[in-house]
């Protein structure tokens, strides 16, 4: 095993060999909740490189990763061995116990965020974590191929019709986030869907993580007909947080053109995946939504939630 040590902070300007996960970063947690937070980093003393991280919010003896976000948990360098991952997990457990923590709740990011997911799942079980839930996410792998190559024939036709109609995809400047937020919230409320954030929460999140929240739209002339908030959930994945479209355009499905724009954005930024999220409604898979995401080129990836009593 390498010369590894677990610390609560990395030396300044340390190179990091793992992908940063937005939902475990200090700035995100400040806006996400008012709880104390604690971070653990796996540091290679020989190369002076950070090779792993996990962040927790602490409440009444329980460590949450995340407390109130889609997912959190460990982020790891791709070349860590099973033994090194086990060392990291047990050191985190030891240090949390020293902090008076008596239980841990953790939800891992879906597998498209990881390079070594099976090691991590197995090692958490080995360390005494109980697997309490698994959720299915869908994500589009970003390749050198055009977006259209991964589409079902039906979606190819919709994409063509949107372009023939003159609809235009664009990334809006950051100060337009409120306009996109209002659009997607209104469209979702018309369909009876709850929205997981209010504007003050979103505004604070953007303020604390200025580059992470990106408004995207499709317009018919000057009219917004589809929009989403793209979230850079890691330095390799864009999360398609809240796609919505105006019901007058149901037949043309401008969300397909919106997704093509996101795919091309990811390709230009050299990202690995476009995360389409889950397809659950009231705890059950919405098969129609899942099929639509599959038609867009979405592949399935699992996310696991764990719980452990610290003793």
C-alpha cells in the first residue's frame, strides 16, 4: 500500500487525483444546511497528491453524506486498490467515532460518477455498512459521436422537426438563472409535480458555487419553450436537474433538442456523462419517463444507500 494518511484538510494547492463531487464540497454544504460539517481526505505523502475525499454534515450524533442532496459519499482516485479503499473507510470510521458520531447515513453517487464502484460497495459492506436502498439513475455517455447517433428513431424525427421549426438551443448567462428557474418550476407545477427547491435556496447555492449552476434554454423566436438548470455535479458529469417544456409544444418535444444542446456542451467541456437523474414517481419507477430517457441514449447506473452504527 502507498504511504497514505487521512487528514481533515489537504495542504494548500495540493493536486487532486479524484473527481470533485459538488454535493460534498464545503461551499455547497454551507448553503445546503446549517449543520456542522467535517471532511476527510486521503493523502499520498510520497507523491503529495490527494486521492480521496468524503464530506459529512453532523446532527445529534449522526453523520450524513449527504444531509439534503441527491448523493454524497466517497470520491476516489481511479487507481486506488481495494486495500487502500478499505484503509480509508476504517480511518474515517475511527475519526468519526472520536468526534462522538454514533451512526452514519450515506448515499453514493450513481456508478457513472466512479471509476472503481464495485470495490467501494464491497468494502463498505466489509466494514459493516448495511445496504438499505438502491436507486436506478440514467445517464448519457459522452463520446465523439454526434448525439443523434444514440437516439431512438422516434426521437430523431422529433429532433429534426424542432430544427426545421427554427427552434434554437442556447446557454444563458448566469444572471438569467432566475428566469429559467421560474419557467421550469411553473411548468412542473402545471403537471402537479413538486419542485425540490425554492428560489432563495437556488440563489444561495449559485452564489456559493458560482460556476456550478448553468441555465439552458430552447427558444421559439424570443419565447422560451424548454429549459433546464444544468448542475456540474462533478468535474466529469453535468446533471440535467430540471428539464421542462411548455405544453403547447408537446407534439414537437423540444426537450430532445435541449438534451442535444446539453450533450454538445458536455462534449465541448470534455465531460464524461450527462446525468438524466432518476425516473421515480411516488417511490416507483415511472416506466414512460424511463423509456423516454432510454430513447435519448440514457444508460442505467445504480446508486446505493448505506447505514452503519459506529461502535
